[in-house]
């Protein structure tokens, strides 16, 4: 049963068509990677699903609800969390507060101005758990903006997964990391997405083949293939269009 | 409204409260500071009088000019001659109210803090009203420490009508009195068949408009009110659009109560657009305005005021002007009523041998006094409104012995009305007098 | 332990406020304290908006003023026995009106932060200030409206004749308001306000509507600004349009910024400093506004986080006991800086004065000859030279103090 | 009525073009640096005061040339030693800095020139009516103002679209980062643009000083209006600023010229209120009365319904 399904989604910016009729079904518990050359529309697709952009046409269903053109926070509340390609954290809050903020809505606090956060034991414990998961428990009082880049990326992931959303979308989670940093990041991704649905955009093919159950290839706004990793690797069409050059580049 | 009994019981409670506190210690404290810092270091405590007007900000030049006049009058007339009340000097304490009612309240508390019981204030009816309220409240709550408001220039009629108070004395003719004379003058001018009234959109502007229309209707029903316009204070960048309307209306004269930059801009626009009609107004001279209007304004601007500027009738007043000019080359005696107020208060103090505002206030009521300009002044007891002859003067450079802003231009009096004819009946003043 | 430590700060705050009149008890001093109390609540509410919520407003006085106007109207109604309640609740009336106004205006102004919000606040501010002169029956025109606080039922025998009594009432309200504003920063809504300030886009992806979060902060800020307006009404017993115009809005921005945005204590410092400058400095010099402007610009340029930020900069150094190493360098730069300020002020005043004889710091100068000008100018230049010479030393000392702190931290961690 | 309409249009144009002189500099500065310069009108005031001082000794025409240059140099210095420093602390700090600068300049003007109005006169050469229509003169000086404004608009437009530096600036309007990546000395361009922008404000000051009165409050009166124009026109759009300037100039001029008001509306609707109705201030409101606040009303409406302004493209 698919938890997220896109049907003939299109997106134009002015005259330019960026997404040209994408249809995609993501199963519950699946680890799904989206790959494609630069400018293929991967990030745009993410923005469409998570509600940052409105679609030009087509429909997106999340848990049988149409979510296209809904506001990001409405989609987020349904249980779909995402991270960003460019680090996107709350720079002047400390690490602990960053994570705690992302737990607030799912813990049911809404816009409360009558709860004192210091007194919410359960919430604070949960926050510490997440911090431990992402390995930032030592840095919890550091302002997020002053963290090292790798730590910021970890926090980025932490904010995305903290709410306990069942579908997690990661946009190039290891972009800009060194090899060793990337390795621990991948391990982290494995750890925190266990039992959840993961949709990921990534350039590093090693990571993609390591993590993904299924891969979609997006080229010029169209999905040209969607299959198991080994089939994708074997698909000459994909190799021609895209895979070959990237592998040699890396 | 509060009945007299309530008032008394409040006063009584008030008295008890005061007795429990120790204002004396404070007074000694202030005194000792004074003794240390005062440049006079006298054997006797000076009589301290506050001058509260804008000394910084947009209206600072008017306020500072007034301050210099009061300071000069005190020094020239009294301090240099051994003081008053048998050797006490007059000390003028400047208080900057920044032309703001709120700031006036603060400065008033500062005055009270320093034991000052006389406050000169003139600029802005809003400030005068706020100060009037504050003083009345203070005097009611602190018997024995009363303060007198010496209003030398705020012309809102309400201050001596509905809101009249025992503690407030006005040494200027109020707007309705002035308009009464001004409309007489206009009515007598056969050439004027229609007038345009334009003013700042606030109480004084509205008073000018309402009263002029009413008075003109009585005096010259044939004069057409070609326009009656209000514009926001200090918001208008360019008066040309208004001038266009004035031209289109075919008016023969303009009446306005504008002051400050709004006055200058309006007059300049009228002149620049080639509109050759007279402007009748209140505040279009001195403090830079005369210099700014210069040659262009000649024979076109007419003001109503008390105490003539040119020609000056007495040698005594000429001497005073020259001495002032020698001490303050960049200022003029713009408001002789400051001197009048000071002289009358001093006379009242001498008569009663007291500086208590209550005694002085009683002595001022119905005082008749001759100014150094030879003008007779009557302070009416019922509403504390002053009456003296009023004059209409023209902005010109002919026959001007005492010019304004060192520009060669000044005011020349064309039309005068004696004291008796300026008197208006007491309308709505029901003064509550304090009991001692 | 921490609870005791935290409440100590609050108790000191309260005791400090209560004790002030014991040291300075003149009418003037009480009046300044009252002003300060009002300014503190107002500046804190502004900080909620800009410091906590990231909304730069050029029209915050609207809520202060509207609250104040309704509070004075309430006083008048009490006087004429249309209403009957103790005047201690007047600030709440102001707060309620501030809240109502914010509830309405917030619906369209909080859509975006940044320039759009700033411009809408400017427009609304100008509109309301202008209407206050047009709708005379409610706002009383430029003379404003006035009431009398002594007509309500007495409160435990207190009839509010004296400003001192009002001061204690104001202290109670300031304390409560400060406490609640502080608590607000610790609630989910308060924290999310910070999050939205830092990154509105991301806040949307963790389930929060940035607009709604801003709206809540905006309303809370309006409420507390209204309380400050109510306190104003009680203290002055009148209010005029100048209390809701752009100048008042500008002043609160100034005081919050000089004090230090983002730090809770910042606006309190700013409000105190500005009130003192306004009421004391203005007595000594006509040019105090010029000095205020210079001080403000210097703060923006060199202390972007305000006085509070400057103090907080030393937290780390202090915690590691390195503050001693900074005392000497601070003195070496501080003394010439002090002389520089004093001499510059002297120069400015000397060139401004009309009097031939000019007294400054107990010295007598002659403004008609050039010698005194030259002497003071030399002092200014010499001081400036010393500052420039000593600055590298100060910078080095500062860096070494902080560097060691970092090492210490690493040691502490390992 | 026709005469009122014609003159209202002329007045509106004069005001509008004057506003455009200010708005053009502000738009340039905003587009490049992303900061709304609160002190822009203060530079306008400085222009008027410098020109006044110069005109006392050397006449109006010398002032017209040198005052804007002095103002422009001052502006460039402010950018170099002030704004650039504050830039690192973000836009709020920049806005607050210019806000403080506006405050300081007003105080400084009072310090150097005093608080009273200055007798700054238009040149005798232009002291004649250009034409007389229905008995009202149209001063030649106003015609001269229109001429200068239009010259500035045309040359600015020409420089921006045809010259190399103009093309760089144009590019920086829409893609500031790309331009700096292309190796242009963006800080120098910023300083130049700020200098030119403030010099334009200075020109406006020189021109407006004799007509609109030279006094310390002249910046405040115009300051927020210029803001309004830039925002209504669309941030970063010169054409938008031009349209908005003219629009607001005409709007205010027509509003003052008209005699319409609530009483007329109520007449049409057949409603009548007594004079002591609690809302009597509202029922007697007239258009001329509210003319100066119309721009702010327009600003709020535009921002609510079209936050990018009339011609603006860039979301912030």
C-alpha cells in the first residue's frame, strides 16, 4: 500500500516547465532515492511534495489525503518531515532548543503560551533522546549557528526526524561532507529511519545504492526509470542519460 | 462635578497626609544646593520663577527668545536695582517642555520639586491646557504648595471660559477677542468682498474659522466666505494646491491662524504664485519669519497683537528695547506681555508682601496697571483675562524704527482699538475659588 | 538550587524597584521613576516584537497610545460614575485595548516579517496618528484628553493623591508584566517566535504556521504595550496624540536597541538609560538630542547587540576568571576615551553657546577668542591619538582572554 | 472648475516629479543593498541647507552644482564607514542605522544652522511667471523644477540602460550575488550608487528648498512619503517609482483641490446626522482634510493585497 503517491504532477515557472508529469508511488516503509543530473528538478519535486511550492497540475496524495497546494505546516502535521539541501536551522537558538521546537507540535503543545517548557519533563527527555541519536548531546547549549558544518547537518537531520514523522524526506543529506563525515552520516540515516519511510535525493551513488530499496531517475522533469537499485544500475537507458558520467566524475 | 464638601474632605485628608511626610527637609535640601551653586549667594532666598516653553526642537527659537525677554526684564527692571520685596532677587529657571504636553507635565514636577510657584508658559494651547489641568490637580492635592500659571501667550478661549481657574492668569487677548477686532478691521475695508479662511486642523485653527465666519456674518453679511479649509499641522509639503483653490475662489483676503513653518510656507506659496491679496493673521513676525518673508511680504501681511511695535509711544519702552537689543543682538522684544506679566506679578507681591500665589492671585484680580509703553492694562477678576488696547500692524520696512530679525523689516501699526472696546462679556467661566 | 538562584534575580529586581524611592524621594525623582517604570514595560513589549519575534515595527506606539486613551476614558467614566472599580485595574483596561487593536491589525500585518511588516507598521502608525487629530471627540485633538485618578473607590485607604503611591502601583504592574513577558519566552509560543524570527521557512516544516506564531507574538506585544499605556494614563492623568505617533514609536525602538535586542534584560537597561538622559541630560544641555543621536549611532556601529550584549560578551571571560587580565587594558583605553568624550562635549558646547563666558566642569572658558577652542581641540585630538594607540593592545588582551577560555573549555570537556 | 483641475494637475506633477528625484535614489540604493535608507530625506534636507549657505555667498546656481556634490560625498562616506560596517549584522541593523542617522542629521542641522526657517530664495533669473492662466500665475521656477526632474529621469534611464556601468547596476538590481561573482568591485559600486543616490536627493533639496521652505522639519515631512512611494512602486523598480511618484503627487493634489467629503456621500445616500452625533468627526470628514494621509492608506492597502508593489518583481 503506498503512503505517498504522485499523479501526473507538473510545475511551471513562467514559461519554463520544470516538472513534466511525474507519477510516483512510495510504499510504506520503503527507502526511496531520487537521482538525476543537476537541474533535473529533484529539489523542486521535494518542494512540491512538502508544500513549499504549489503544483501547476496533477495531484499528490499522502495517506489517502490530497496534499497538493496545502501549506507546509499542514503537510508537516500529517506526518511528513523533511530536511534541506542548504542547512536550514534556527541559528540563534541552541541545539537543544532547535530539536525541542521540532517536537512541540507532535507533542500536542500547539501555540500554547501557558506551558512552561522547562517543566515539560517528557518533552525534554524526548529531546535528549533525539540529541543522543544524532550525537549532539555534548553540544546541546551551543547556538546552532556556531556549530561546525557536519554538526549542523546532523542537527538538520535531527530537526527532520524529531517529530517522529512516518515519512522522512532528506534532500542531499551528505552534501559538502568529507568522506569520513559522510560515512557516519549514512550510519546515522540508517539508524534514525529504521521502520520509517524514507525519500532521499542524493548525488553520491555509493550512498544511494547503500541505503535505497528503490530508485527513481529524474531527468528534465520526467521520471525515466523507477526500479530496484540493481536494475537501475543495469539499465542502459539510465546509464546513457545520466549514471555513467556521474560515476566517472566521482 | 465635585461638591464643595467633597472638596473640603479631600483637602482635609490631603493635609493629614502631608503632615505625616517631611517636605521641609526636602526644601532645606534644595535650598542648600541653591546656596552652593547660585551665582548670587545672597543673604535672602531669591524668588524663583520658571519659564516653561520649548527650548529645544522645532519651536526652540520662539521659546528661547521668550526666555531671554523674561530674563532680561527681571535683570533690567529689578535685579539690577536691588531686587524685590526688600532685596530678594528674581531667579528665572528655564524648563524645556519641548512643546509637548507630556514633557510639560514632567517639567512641572521638576518645578514643584524645586519649590517654584510661578510658571510662565505661552506656546501652544495644548500645552497650556495640559498644564492648567496639572496645576489644578496639584493645587487641589497639595494645599500650601500651590503654583500659579502665568499664561503670556496661549490664546485658546477655553482657558478663561469653561476651563477657567483661579490659578491661571492670561496676559494675552484670546483668539475670539483678537478676531473680533480683526473682523472689525476687515469689515471696515470696502474693498474686501470675499475672504478665504485656511488653518491648521486643530482647536485653535477651528476657533479661528468658526469665530471669523460668525463675526463676519454679523458685521458684513455681504462678505462671502469663499472657502473654509483645514490642513493637518506640519504635514503639508507644498501649499500651492491650496493657493490654487484660493485663486479659483476669487477671494479678496485670507484669514489664517497658522504658526511656525506652516505660516511661512503658506505665505510664501501665496506670494510665489502671484496671488496679490492681503493675509490677516496672528503669528507671522519675528523669530526668522520676518526675515524669511522679507521684501515679498511687504504690505500684504497684517497681524493683530497687543503693544505696538512701531511707532513706540514712550521713551521708557524704547530705552528698554535698546537695552535688550544691546544685550541680545540676535533677538527682539517680540512679546512685551512677558514684561507686563512680570511687572504686574511683582507689583502684586510688593502690595501683599508675599510670594504665595494665593495672595498674589487675589491682588492681581482687577488690578489696573500702566505698562512701560504707557498702555493701560486691566486683569479682570472674574476670569483672569487681561484687557488692553489691541493693534493691527502691517509687515513693512517703512517707518520701522525697531525692525525684526535685523532684516530692516518689521511691524508698523495701522489700526488701534482702546481697552474698553476690546472687552468681551464673561461667558462660561464659573471659577471655583480655593478657600483659605 | 537553580530555582532559588533564578528567583533571587527576581526578588532583587522587585526589591530594587521598591527601594528606589527610599534613596531619592523628591517629586522629580518619583516622577522620573514613574516614567522609567512605564518605559520598561513598553520597551520590553517592543523587544517581544523585534528581539524575540523578529518584527521591526515603526508603529508600536499605536498600541501604547490606544491603551492609554481608553485608560483615560475609563478614568473619566469612573469620575462620572458610569463605571466603578478601583483604578489599580486601569493598566489592564489599557492592555485589553492594546490586545484588541493588535488582534485586528495583526490579521493583515503579520503575513510577512521584514520590510513588508516594517512598512505596514509605519503606514498604520501614520494613519492612526493622523486620525487621532481628526477624530477629536475620542482623541481630544492635539490637547488630548484628561481624567482624574482620585475618584475611584479607595484601595485599602489609598486614594492615589501622590505620585509615590502611583509609583508603588506601577512597580507592582511592572513586576507582574516583566514576569509574564519573561515566562512568555519560555512557552512553546515564545520559543517558536524565536524560531520563526531565525528561520520562518523551516518553522513551517515542523508544523507551525509562521504567520500564526507572529500573530500571537504581535498580540502579546500589543497587550503589554497597552498595559504600559494604562500606566501612563495613571501617572499623567492625561494623554495626547503625541503618545501614539511616530516619534514615540521611534523612541521605543531606540531604547530597546541601545539596551540590546534579544537579551531579556536589554530593553530594561535601554529604558532606564534613555529615561535618565531624557529627564536629566536635557537640563544641562540644549543639545542632548544631538548627543542621543550620536550615542545611538555609535551603539549601532560598535555595539550591535547593545549594552546588554556588551555585558554578555564578558560572560565567558568572567566564567573563566580572566576578567582581571582585561582591567588594565580597559583602563588604558577607557581613560583617554573618557577624556575624549568630555573634551568633545566641551568643544561642541563651546561652539554652540551664545554667552561670552562659558562654564563647563567648573572651568571658565571664553567663547569669543580662539585660544580656548584650540586648547580643547588639542585635548580632543590627543585623547583620540591615545585611543588609537591603545586599541591594538586592548584587542590583543581581549583575544587572549577569550582564547584561553576556549582552551579551558576543551580541557574541561576532555 | 477647469482651472482648478488644470492647476491641480500641474501642482501634482511638480510634487510628483520632486518626489521622484528622491525616490529614484532610494530605489537604486534599495535594489543594490537591500536596505531602505531611512535617512534619504535627511540628505535632501542637507542639500537644501548646503545650497542655502552657498547661495548666500555665490548665488543659487553655484549652490545647484556644488551642494549635491557635497551631499553625494557625504553619502558615500556614510556608506563606506557606516553602512558597510553595519551590513554584517543584517538588514534590521542597517535599517536601524539609517533611522538613527536621520535622527542625527536633523539634530546636526539644528546645531549648525539653527532651528528657525531659512530665507532661501529662488534665483532672480527665474522670478517671473511662466504663464498666467485664469488669473493664476505659474512661476517659472516651477517650470524649471519640472525640467530638471525630467532631465534627471531621462538621463538616469539612459545611463542605466545604455552605459556599461548601468548594465552592471541593472544586473545587480536583480542578481546582486552573480554580479559580485563576475568579479566586479561590488563594494565600490555600492559606494558609488549610494553617493549618486544621495546626491540626487541633494538635487531635490536644492530645488525644493526655496519652494517648500528650508527648515529642520523638512526631512520628516517628506521622509515617510518617499518610503511609501518606493514600496508602492515596487521595491527595486525605477519605472514603478516613477509611476508611484506621479500617482501620489496627483492623488494629493486632486484630493486637496476637491471639496468632496463625507457630507456629500451622506447626501447622496440620503442619510443625515445631527452635529452632536458621537461620530460627528467621521461624518464631517472631507477629502482635503485627509489628503496628506492618503499615501499611507494606499501603502497599507497595496502591502496587504500586493506585497510586491505595483511594478515589483522580486519577493523579499
